[in-house]
């Protein structure tokens, strides 16, 4: 079976594993106060061209999202996001469990706009009963989104401006950030994210690490007592050096961007094949997630050798599905998937 249902099927990039083995007998301080975390943080700040940033390492995406939001918001405040946002649909109410409401906005492509943000914030202010309603205080977006789409630099600048106008924090979920930064049509850099957001994170779990996310904070209001919040939310790993060490490797010699670009190239090849076969691409993007609609008869034959993620029933005979590539996807596996699609379609 060749797996394409997610981008975290394998343990970690070989270079990461080699380094973890290399330092396995080294004694280190706990809870992120170690040389590996310090070194990784310095590499990230250098790439962002900002030495004043605060960098912290957590284990997973949901834990990172709820920790950042809990640190930034007061009890009566809410976070704005797309209706398809990860915190809205795939985190079992983790943010609401911290006491903060998620205000979801309609979106066909996973993105929200500066105009939507302004309208939401202004509607709250205009409501004479606004003190009885959760107060919007943060905007949450993902780069790339749950549908693989990306925000352009112009869109991020507009959203950042809207957030500043209404006093909202801007938080970017970067669980798959490497794939966004390495996309063929991308014009956003780490420096841009550091300049335009209050906080963002760099995903490792889905981009070559065994596990781990790097939180990058530019707004000192969020930085204050952040480690207290990490600890309270169960995110302060005793062996924190395991996180820092992985990001040391990923940000050495451009590995993070190299492996992301590779995954995107394979995804582009799959998209091209689907288009040639006449299958629709649900959302146009250049990152590592490929969404399409396939006949159930094709899927029944395909799933004997290949896995995919069902994304919703279209009708009695068709299903929307997602295929993911990653740093570990073998090109011959991708070619085998394309060949199987071609043969099954020809015989259907």
C-alpha cells in the first residue's frame, strides 16, 4: 500500500534522525533551556531578520494553537477564522475549551479577506448590546489553508492593516508553512510573516520533523508570561531539546525549504495528471495537498494499492478526495499513482 492520505506518515527526515542519534548521549538542560533550542531559535530569528523575536518550541499543532490563543486573549475575547479553519473543525473544540469562542466566516477557498475582518469587527462595535457578545480580538489564518491555498503578500498586508485598524492580533498557523513558502507562486517570506503578524508558527510535524512546531512571537504583549501558559497547557516538554534539535537540522543549509519544494513538485505532477484525465481540481493551489473529485468506481479500484483522504460526498457516484505528498514521498510511488489513475480511467 502506498500512502497519500496525509503528510506525516513517516517518522522524520533521515538527517533529523541522524542528528538525534548523534546527540543521544549528550546531557542537556530540560524544558527548552538547552543549547539545541537556543541554536534553533537563533537560526529562525536570522531567517526572519529580526533578533528581537521570541521563539518557543511545542509538540503539536493543536497544542500550539490553543496555547497561543490562551496566552493572547482575555476571557471575554474571541478569535476570527474561516469556517474551514483547523481550530474550527479539526481540534475537538480545543480553543472553546480554553474559554474563547471561534467566530467563523464563510470561505470557498479556505481564505478570509480583510473586508470580512473589518465587517466583523465593525458589526461588533455597532451592536448596542456588544458587551453581551464575545469580543473579536484575534484573527487566525493558516498558511497554507486547510485547502492548500495560500495568501499572497498583498493579501497578508491588507489583513494586517485591517487587524491594526481594529486592534486585533494576527496569528498565522503554519503547520504546513514550508509547503507555502516553497510554492511556485509564493511571494511571502519568513521576514514578511515576522513583520506583518503578531505571532506565527513554523510547522515541523508535517514538514520533516518527528514532531514539533516553532512559535515565533513579535508582539511583546503575547510574549509576556508565555512560558507560564506553555506549562499550564501541558506543552512544556521536559526533554525540550528533542524539539530544538530537529529545527536545528531543518534550518541548516535550507533543508526545510528543499524538502518542501520537492513535495510541491510531486503534487504538481499529480495535479497535471488529473487535469489531463479530465478530473476537476477543487481548489487551485501549488502546495502539497491535491483536492479532486473522482468517480466511486475509480476510487474502489484505486484504494487497493493507494490511500487517500475522503473529503466529502459529491453525489451518489462521486466523492471529493485529498491526496498529500511530503518530503518522504518517493517519486516512483507518485508515478505509480498517476499510472494507476490513467489505466483505471481508460478502462472505466
